[in-house]
C-alpha cells in the first residue's frame, strides 16, 4: 500500500511540511527509517533521530519545533500517538475490505448460510446448517463443521479448525492452527487400569471481540459449554480444557494451560506458561505471573501471584532470595 | 439428533412416566435443563433440581420416588449412571455411522488401499501404498503420507498430519492439528558452533485404542520407532520426542513434554506441563504432578512426585511450606 | 528404497564380504536387526550383537576382526560412523529429488514466481507476488500468503502456514503446523479494563539453514521484523513472540517460549519448557536448562542457568538439596 504525505494529512487531520507527494510503503521505527518508510516521533528521547532519519515521511505532534534541519516530509497532527493508532487501524481495515468472494475451490452446502460480504478461501470447508455472519473473512484451508454459528466481522486465518456445533460471536479473530471443540480429556479408569473414554457432547461458546493466538486449543464441554467471555485475549499455544469458563476481558500469555471445569474471573491477567488445575474458581482481577502454578481456589480479588504453587509475588521473591543465599 | 422418551426407554431398557412423545435434542446438566434438553439424575445431592428443572426428559434410577410433582417426562432405568454412559456411546456411534464415502475433492492414488466403509473428507490426501482399515473416518484436510498403515475404526479429525511410513493401530483417535512423524530434534555440533542436522529415518508406531489431543506432536525415531503403547491417552499440545517409548495405558495431561529416547512405563499418570528429560526410564504406575520436572531415572513403582526436579509430593509440599514461611 | 551390499560399497567407498546381492530396505539398531535390515557396528560395547544379529547387511570399520562367524553380509568402510552419516544424507536427498512438479490441485496466481524444480503439493496455496526459490519443496496443504519471499531448497511440510509479507532464507525446514507471522499479542488497556488490539504490520525474517519443529509459532513484528538468525534450530511447540531477535546458531528444545521484543544472542542453548520474559537481552553462549524462567537481562556470556527465576545451575542444585532436606 502506498501512502502519500498529502493523503496522510487528510486522513489524520494534520498538515504537511515538505513534499506533499512524498510516498511511503512501509512502517519503520524512527531510528531505522529509510527511503519509502513512514515513521513517527512522539517520545523526546528519540529526538536526535528526527534529524538523522532517512524516512520519507515523519508524523510529529503539532507542537514539535525542530532544532536542526529535517530531511523527511513532516505530517503534523494533534497527537502523534493516537494518529499512528488511527493509521494502523486504517491500514488493517483496508486489507480486510479487499477480500470479498467465495472461492470455487472451497466446499460448502445448500444448507450453509452466508451473510453479506463474506470471504471464503480456497480449500476451506463450511458444514451443513452452519451460519456465517456478514463481513466475516474465512481464509484458506479453514474447517468449520456442521451446525456452527459464526458471528459478523470475524477473521479466521488459514488452518483454523472448528468442530461441529460451536458458537462464535462477532469480531472474533482466530489465528492459524487454532482448534475449537476437540474432545475434552475425560477418561474413567476401568478396574484393570485401562481407560474408558468419556464422550464429550457439549460445545464451545465464544463471545464477541475475542482474539485467540496461533495453535491454541479450546476443548468442547462434556455437556453444555466451554465459555470464552467477551473481549478475552488468549495468546499462542494455550490450552483451555473442557467446561472451562473465562470471564470477560481476561488476557493470558502464551503456553498457559487451564484444566477442566475451572472458572476464571473477569479482568484477570496471566503471564506465559501459567498452569491452573481443574475445578477451581479464580477471582476477578487476579494477576498470575509467568510459570505460576495454581492448585487451589483464589477468592480474594486483585492479587499478584507467583510460584508453583502460587503465593503472593513479593513473598515468593523474598523466599527465593533466601533460597539462593542458602547455597552460598 | 432428536431423541424421544419412547425411544430412550427402548434403548436403555427402561420405562416412560409421562409423555412418551416428549423429545430432546441436547444434553444439559439437571440444574440447567430447559425445553428440548435431556438430563439425568443420580446423585441425591441434586434432588431439588428434579422438581424445578425445565428439561423435557429426565433419566432416573428405578428406585427414585419423587417427593414433589415433576414437570419432565421420566425415563426410569436400572442404573442412571450406566444408562447415560450407554446413551453417550450410542449418540457418538451414530454420528460416526452417518459418514461413509470418499470425497471427490480428496486426493489418493491407485496404490492406496481403503478398507470397507471408510470416510475420506474433502481436501484430504492419502499417499501411495498407504493402507487404511475398515470403518476408519478421515475427516477433511487430513494428510497421510506414503507407505503408512492405518488400522480399523480410527477417527482422524480435520488437520491431522501423518508423515510417510507411520504405523497406526485400531480405534485410534487423533484430534485436529496432531502431527505424527516430524523429524526429531537431533543436531550434532560442528567445530565452529553451528549445527549439523541428524537425519531421522525411523517412524512412529501407535498401538490400539489410543487417543491424542489437538496440536500434540509425536516425532519420528532417528532409526527404528517412537512407540505409543495400547490404550495410551495424550492430551492437547504435548510433545513426544524421537525414540520415546510410552507404556500401555499411560495418560498425560496437556502441554507435557518428553525428551528423546526416554522410556515411560505402563499405567503412569502425568499432570499438565510436566517435563521429562531425555534418555531416562520411568517405572510403571508413576504419578507426576503438574509442572513437575524429571531429570533422573525413576526406578521405584507407584510414587507420587512433584517439583523441579521432582521429589515425593508430600516432601515437596512440606519443604515449600517452609520456603514460604522463611519470607514472613 | 532397496539398498544392495554392492551399491552400498560403491557409495561408501568400501568393500563387500559375503553376498554382494544382499538387500536391505530399512535401518535398525544392531541388536534389533532382522532380515531386510541394515545395521552398523562401531562401538565395541555392542560387539556381541555382530554375531547374533539377523540383519542382512552390517556396515563395519575396516579394522574390525570378527572373533566368531557372522551371518550378515559385511560392508567394510574407512569409518563406520561417518559412513552411516553419509548414507543417511544420501537417502534423505534421494527422497527429496523424487518430488518435482506442481499439483493442479494447488492454487497459485499469475504473479506468483516459482524457481526451477519446485514441488508444490495438492491443496497448497501460494499467494500473489510471492517468490519461491529453486528446488524448494512445498508439501500438501501448505499456505503461503501474498508478497512472501521464500529461498532455495527449503522444505515446508504439510500444514505449514506463512502469513503475507514474510521473508524466508535458503535451506529452511518448517515442519507441519508451523505458523509464521500471526499477529503479536499486543493489547493496550482501555480505561474500562477492556483491551484495544494493537495492529501488527511488521513481518518475520528467517535466515538460512534454519529448522523449526512441528506446531511452533513465530509471530510477526508490530513494526519491522521478528528475526530468526542463520543456522537456528527450534524444536516443536515453541513460541517466538513479536519483535524477538534470535542470534545465529542458537538452539532451543520443545515448548520453550520467548516473549515480545527480547533479543537472544548467538550460540545459546535452551532446554525444554524454558520461558523468557519480554524486552530482555540474553548474552551469546548462554545455556538455560529445562523449565528455567528468565526475568532479567543476562549480560555475562557462557553461563549455565537453572530455576525460576534462573540462577547458576550449580547454585540452584545446591539450594534445592537444602530445600529438600528441610522437609526431612
């Protein structure tokens, strides 16, 4: 995508200083700017780069007064931070809008229902009686089973797999390799020590405005539903087991695992590689730091926890300091 | 699927009390029952829900005597627990039987051999000289390389990948994103500190009645075979490295990793996020609790272990209590 | 593949003792040799197996003097170790060379550019303006988005996903389920506690001679590039977050995770399930043992670290010994 200084000034309600036909095709940090890149300057710490940067276009705040000559064309805006956020959104929206058709190399059925302006990529499969909302983008090689309900303006990247009967809200982003609805890990021991598979007939229900990272798995409930609340953010390679409930706006970093039937509150934040045992309740606003292990209920809201099993993070760091000293 | 009270009574060898034409299309826990759902009541703790439940059909034991009026149609059976297990099995079998054809949008070869009643979904690929047993269901977008042997009545969900030369038993369930047979992580250091790839020409051999969860990876052996025993259960996002051997009926929870050439006994149970180093032997009936790390052989059977590195779980919890206290 | 003793002697510059028409189709360890297998003998510890092995062909060093009769045909070579390495390479190369065409069931565009001798499997998708170098093998069901640059002699196994705009060097091996270029986990908190997605418009740049294991994910940079250096080895199910830089010849075992913007040095070695926090610098030649957690910069080169957070491995093991004793 080519962005001219003139166009940027219009889009971001700013003014141009320099060549209004200057053009950028890529973003770069100011210190790495080169011909054809667009950078922004907001933090005074980086001011020296303004004068050395080879970027073609620089977005700066309206109050910035250069102390030396600047090579780049400047686009002055009210607030450089929010301008860049608006710009990234614009670029991202634009990319989405380019895609609006169903590939003849995809597979769907008479009973599949597509809303308006749906994109369906090659080698994707959308099952019987499944409904896909307006504006949803289903990239290549995606699988959506029978009897699913998919909301509006979702983006499913290549290689997403959704088992039959799942329910997915609006504005949900699923990255490549995400698997929604595999059977929970339910096995009843037989007297001889072997395992009887417990059938899983429930589903997964995902709210609105959720993003799930690459290769994360969310298992179906044994009965009823595994539930991902509105606004939840899950990073790559996480494991959400059967019948788990995740409260609205909770965020968890990569490789975190939550065992079966655990109920996570709202507005929680988990670092990477956190593990939470099954059948627990975790209070709202709980922070668990990376590699923490949780084996009991957390009833008090707003704690910051660390360790395996977790204890208050300060206590852990103090105890760990003593642990280290002991070896000296 | 629609299930009437009449049909349920026949299937489960029970009797109907109420409207024999009452119909359910979904399962729900008794406390969440609503019109069109089927619930079961077995644990006296939940008796009060029998009288308030809006479920259309309730499965109850033959000896249950209601103390208040019940809205739902009752299906009385010998034992409510085993009836529900039978019913779940029936539903699950029925789903399987519906699928019996090979999609013309799949790819296979003259030398590929399919048994009777095999399902092959769109965009799946089954290689040359590969054999697939009777009744196996290969869903959409599955890859099976050349020279593989797949047993009877397996289910491979969309996006399963099986490299060439692998051997898979009967009744094996592989969930979406499972990868069987990628090269082991074998690298020999060169004098200059760079790595020489060690070629992996062995395979993976999976026994009968195995289930492997979504996005788990099982690497091929360097020579000979990585072996998964009969009746083994592996949860999502686990890593089974090259030349590992897993004994019959061992079960491991999500995100567990086992490094190269380690031999795991029979009837072991591992919690989530367990890590086991390479070239070790783990005795039968070993339990390793979540996030445990194993760096030495475990020779004594039947231990319950915890910590990194693992020690007896009780000892760990006691030592950890002292660790916490030290900071107070 | 059938290998005769005569052919092996030619290939490995050795001599045959026994039936030069003896044929092997598989490799096996000497102690597991059977008819049709090829084994090698180099370590005197295993000499007794030479006399009992049922292998059809045995590769041995030129100086080996049998003390008892040997059933197998011997192929004598200068050095048995390097002969087997040469042989494995030969077999592996031969497998690659068999594949040289583009499937009509794949999808590509007029603006897609393929080098010479490229293989493209069924149900694979290669986007617009993407360039693929000579000799690269793109197996079945692979996705490569628009505007990517892929080098020479790469191998992408089934189910690899490469988002648009990525850059991949020569001789890069990506195993099944690898995802390159998903959005980084970037979320800015709104005043009400919900999350604003931070758009990610950067890419991933992978050097030459890199191998990445099954189901590993490498996220795109927010701006600019996530960088994987030359000769890097990444095992299965690892997570490389947005804007991470990994130095040349670093190797990391399975299920390791590296958070956003961290810079890893050259020649580092990480065990399995290691976690490294974001925005850190890790010195060259750092070894982090399995399950280690890193929360601060590591400035001194060549350390061996362990624990969460990591401390020198010796110190950790000593402190852990005291920790265990405390409970006795």
